[in-house]
C-alpha cells in the first residue's frame, strides 16, 4: 500500500482531531482580519481561546453562498489583497458571482491535495494525464493542472471540447489518465467507437477521474466498461478551492474527505442540527488550512452521509457516500422528493439503453407530469414488441425507485442534444401559479 | 531603476557571451540524448568539445518546423518522457501538429522569464493582472499565469472571449494590467465606450502587454489612448515556450531578447547567411537553458533586425526591432513584397478611421488586385465630399508606403466581422494557375 503523505493520510483519529483543533484555532485568529468574519466573531464572542474543543465549532454561525455574494469581491479576504496570487470566480449567472482568493501557499496546498487524490487512485509520475476540463476561471482546469504537475505526470492541458482532437491527443501522446465529466466520458467513448477505435485495445487509458457532475454507480460501471479503465469519483467545489475536496480510493466505496484541511459536519438542511450517525444531510465544511479566504461552517448544499467503519485502504480520513446531488437539484413532484441521479441509476442498468437522457417536467391540465426520454444503445433492435417490453420493464423499475410513474419514451440513438460540457438533464417547464 | 534579476539583466556582454558558450556546450551534451539531435550531431561531427566559441554554433545545421513535425510527438525529447511534466501542442490544422515538452525546471525557468518581462514594464506584486488569452494548449494562457503568479500579482485567469464579463472583472476586481491581443484590445475599448464606461476614468488599468499578433506603432498608440494605459509589445512563440521570448522595456524602443536563455542569429531567409549589422532578416534561435526539448538554430520565420546602441534602461540583452510579421505572412503582389502591418501603420494614422480592417487580394481579369476595407470611426461624419477627400488622402499614403495602389473602401462602423481571437486581416483569393 502506497501513500502520497503516509503520516497525514493514516494519522490516528486522535491525532487528526488534535491537528484539526490546532488548525481551527489558528484559522480563527487569521480570519479576524477579514472584514466579514471580524464582524461575525465580534457579534458572537468568538476568539481562538473560546474554542476549546471541536464541539465548540458550533458556536460559530453558518456561512452561506449569500454571505459570499454579499461580500463580493474582497470582503471575505483574511490577508491583504496584495498577498493573494489568484482569484477564481463563479459565472454569476444570477446576481453577483462568488469569488475565492488564494495565496501562493494556498495554491501549493491545493496542488498537494489534488496530487494526494491522484496518487491514491494509482496515478504516478510515469503517467500521461490529459485534462478535459475548461481552464481559466473554472477550477477543474488549473486545479488538476497544478496537482498533476506536482505529482510529476506528463500533463496534456487539452481543455474542454473538440472531441476529435481529444482523441488524437489520447492516441498520439499515449494518454493513460483523464480528468473528465461523466456525461462527456460516455460521449467520448461513443465517438471513439463510431470512428472505429476501441479504447480498450487502441489506447493506453487505464484511469479516469470523473467529477463536476453527480453520477450513479451504474454510470461509473458503464464508463469503466466502455473505456476499459478504472473510474474514480472525485468531488470538488469552487468555494473549497475546486477539485480534490473528497476522492474515492481504489476500494471505490465512498469518498475520503481530507480532514487535515477541512472539518466536516452533516446537518439536517431544515433544522440545521447534526443528523444522527449515518443519516443523510447537508454537508457543512470549515477550512482549516487556507489563509487567503477561510470559510467557517460553509453550507455546501450537497447531500451525503458518512460511511461507517474503517476503509481497507488504511486511510483514516472519513468516507462520504456518493453525493445524491445538491439540495438545489432536488425535484419535488406530486409531493415526492427525488433526484435525477436516481433515474440515471435505473436507466444505466439496461444495456439496451444509451447514456444520453433528458427529464422533462411539465404541467398537463392540472397535473405535473414527468417525461423521461432516453436514447437506445447502438446495438439494439427496432422490433416493436421487444421495445414495448423493454419500456415496460424500465418503467416498472423507475416506479419502484421513484414511487411515482413517469412517462418513458425510448428514442433513437443521436436524437437527444449532445452534451459536451456539464450535462443538462432536467427541464422543468411547470407553471408556477 | 529596478530589475527582477539585476545580475543577469545588466551582465556585461563579455560575461553574457561566456555564459552563453557554457550553456550552449551543456545543452549540446544534453541534446545528445534526443533521437533527433543524436543523429544530427553524429552526421555533422558535433560534440560539446567541437564548440570552442559562439561562432562554432554555425557548424550545427538549422532546425525547421518540418523537423518538429517529422519527429512528432516525442522524437525531439532530450530527457525521458517520464521526467516531462507538460506538453504544449500547436493546433496542427495542416499535417502533424508541433509539440514542445517541458520539465518542471523548464516550467520554472519559463515562469521566471515571464516574470522578468512583466517586472521590466513596471508590473509589481501589488498589481491585479487579468489574462485574456485562451488557456489549455495555447501558451499565452498558462505561460502568463505562471509568470504573473511568480511575480506575485493577483491573477485573474479570465481566459478568452466574453467581452462583457472581461469588463465586469476589470471593474469589479480593480484590474490594473492586461495581457491581450492588440486587435482585441481595441475591440474591448470600443465595447467599454459603447456601454458608457470610460476606461481612463472608470478603471484602474495602467499597463497592457500586447502580443500574439504583429501590430504597428500606430495601433499601440491607439490602444494606449483608448484605454489610458502604457502598452508594451511582447513577443512569444510556442516553439520557444511561448510568451516572454522578447519584450519591450519602458523605453518602448525595441524588444529585449533574453540572451541568457537563447542565442540569436539573424540570417537572410534565402541564402541563410548572416545579414549585415542592422539589416532585416529571419530570426534564428538556439535554446541554451531548456532541458526537455532543446532546439538548435531554429528558423522562426519571423523577420526583424537588431537595433544598434545601448538601451538607456541599462539592460545589456540586445533589442530587436518590432516584428514585421512572419516570412509566411508576406504578400507578394505585382512583384512587390509587402506586409499587412505596413497597411495598418497607415490606416491607424487617421483618427477618422476605426481599428477594424480587412485586406482582400483577388484576381480580376488577368490582374491581381488589392482591396482594403476599413471601418470609419464612431465620431465621423457621413458627408460624402469629406469621405471622398479622406479616401483620397489615405490612398495616397498607402501608395507611398506600398509602392502600388490598392482599392480603398471606407465602410460603416460595425460592418466588418468582429475579431475576438487572433484577427484574420488578409483574405487571399487569387487564382493560383
């Protein structure tokens, strides 16, 4: 068993919690320099000395995305702007964007954390790593770039889009690892097969890091099978730097979250009280190893739970269950709460179905209805009776999972819009009145 | 007078040449490991010992873009691929792309060279630097990113396009410096004025690095005036890492080329013999501070000449004249050799003309003709007689510069295609038979 930083990754829980408390106190001291937190701390009587244990963290109020928006751009900075070396900004399609500031030390720490994740899934300095993320403001680009360079991979900064060119790079440069959005991974594989290239035979690919979109276990298996690789779920969010916040190990059973860098809470999104051990709730994170812009008890909106027990990989940092999606992604239909990923999970179990699907919710008369369109896979028949039986089987399974019955429409391969960036899977056309 | 690396930048010519010879010999030793150069050296009897002076460099044959293409992707590498951490690739629209490999040391050296350039034009760690280059494979993105971070600027990795968003970042983040393509700089300024923003009053911009396209002194002055900044010509090429190969100092009189990292020759593109002192020729570069992929006597196709005399800035690295364009860009029309930049130089002298223009060359009957379309500036009249007089004046000056008479067409502002990337200024529609 090999580790990037054995001492940190396999630290005893006791030592890890001691380290967390030390770093938390140091971060509180530092954050006193930020216009936003100096006020929050004053109002709540928070000082480094007032925090005697990790439980005392709960004395500090939550921080929300609105706090970031309201203090745009520099109101959360805990060090002088002159000492920051990079700013990342969300697209800010509605209202002010959110920004995250980084010092040189922050960037180095982030690169190290990404390198740790990549090393954990077996990526080494002998690998050729191609990054299909957008670069610039989107953190998946520079985040993985710096991490992979620190690890010593030969990096191919392909950036997003241009599938033919991605494939040319993969074959010409002998690419062994990819960072890729899951919906784009299946798209890439499909284009390879279309042009007569079998990635399992004609490329050196062995590992892909899939992130930036929630995806189901079934989609992972499909990507692994199509590309002939091991695929690992990587979780990131720009407020917590970007990629590398939590990452699967080779056990593929939950994502280790790096508790030397963040303190994790899982709370009920309504009561904001901690959930019981093993229950699903909203992940709340406190940065304890960041200087330019610390965040305390940041409400991520992401829903997950801790997995019980020790991981056979030997890492002591706790594991989170696969993310169900963001609380913002939840669809409430006829009083039922459901996530798009539940639908994907069912669809991906059928080899007769392709990887592209679209969920539309609309008001028909006085009812809200769900339509699921899914492409058939390449291999499949156009025998009507077979299709009818398939549709019936899929619908039954969807009903069991969702507790409501959607309209299912099987469509020909290639008839749904092709998704080259983050996939848009849900169209909500309901009348709001 | 301040320097990023005073000892190197102001080194005596004698010491600089001594350093060059040392580094050249070391690079020859290293390059013996590359499949391509080991063969070249063997065929020409080149060893580190056979090079006793800088003049001996001429024993080594030229390297051309075709050599890079023919040895795609890894045939030029002088170190094991495992020790490379990044690959940059040209778009390869025709034939194989060219690639450049970098070790971690190469990337650090490149970042240092870019930081040295930026520091030279007065950019400091207190500045907010926005990079409007494409990222990924295009070297203007990561090249400036790493350089500006090394310098300690707050970097805004805006990447290319989306003018409204660029402007939002400039105003919201207090951007003081830009890296920008010259044609896009005028476009950005025009959009600012259109939305009622005066960059001279409403932004903190003070310095822009303009590169990636040849441009005239007149276009620089226009950018300076529109944005209220100092604009510096920066020259780069992907084969020589990317940006930072040569850069103007605050004298704005020629581009210092960093002779601790490259040996410069200027040769007649036909005879390949050195040109006389001060004559224009093709720049030929030898890398002497790069390990993953050294290049000897690389024919850049870029046409320039050395400027005579010492630079008042105190730097001893020689200055190159503004690049006239690439030998590939040269237009031969009716037996006359001319460059698009000569036309731009004339157009930009007229405040009545805008910044967008298009040159079309086509065969009319048995003759090849040149049509120049140029947009009128915002301010200007639509009085026909005034326009007629203007057209006559511009045509006369063009004739004096080009030694032939083009057809000139003044068109309304906004009627030529908007250029957001590298501007396409010439359409050659001549019949080839």
